[in-house]
C-alpha cells in the first residue's frame, strides 16, 4: 500500500473523502523538516523522531 492509498482510506473513515491529497516533492519535505528541527532546537525542544529520515519512509 502506498502513501496515497493509505490517506484515501483514512479520509473516508474521517468523512473527508471530498478533500484532495496534495503531494510535495521530497526535497521540499526535507527543507521543511530541517527548518522545523532548527526551530525546535532554538527553543530547547528535543523530538524523538528525526523528521528528515521520515521522508525516506514516506517517499519509498
């Protein structure tokens, strides 16, 4: 099952079947997550998940 199929199933179960799925390129996802990590580090927040590596899972 790919990411879009899973999101379609989730949308149907949440009664959001009419909403579109918007896919962004992996490099934009990585830029956003690295920016988020920088902001978290600035505020002393340490997350348990390294978000740029999550892109490898979502985009495989």
